[in-house]
C-alpha cells in the first residue's frame, strides 16, 4: 500500500531572470518568496499563507507553463498506478518522475514535501 496527494504547483518560466519572474508571481498571488535551498538558483518558493500547497517558480528551457506535483511515499508505486490509469512516464529526474496525462498535461510524482503528508494523503492498495 502507498499514499499520495496533490503537493502543489510549479510555475515553469522560460526566462534568464528567475528573480523577476518570482517577484511578479509573488506580487500577483500575494505570497512572499524564499530561495529554495540546494537547487542551483533554478527555483524560488512562494510561501502559501495557509501552509497547504507547495508552490515554486522554476527556471526552465522549455515553453512556459504551469504543472502540478503529486507527492507520494512510494514514487514508483504511484507512477505504476498512474500508468494503469493511462498516464505515460516521460523521464526520471533525480528523485522524481515526470509524467504525461492521457490528455497531454505534464506533471511530476515527487517524494513527500509536507511533514503532515500522511494526515491528508489518499491510501492506495
């Protein structure tokens, strides 16, 4: 058995000025920023006042878009469950897997980001 839930949203920005992109989204959403540690300047975290969602602005080389992350205590089991539902694996990156829904949207399956993950996660057999 494994668990999973919506972790949050990543705002992919094709930009050379991540700080400016993060400043825009910070002002637009009313969320202060914090540099994400250990990510080589590729991510800036937006702090959700309610503390529920993990939201980051990410510098990318592909077209700008928004994608969601699903966190799971067993990434491979969740990937297999989603593949059975029709998703396809696009790439394994570090500790997460990039996937594509049958309708074309990209999303990632990541390890738990929230210490209270188990309290609100769905349980899958």
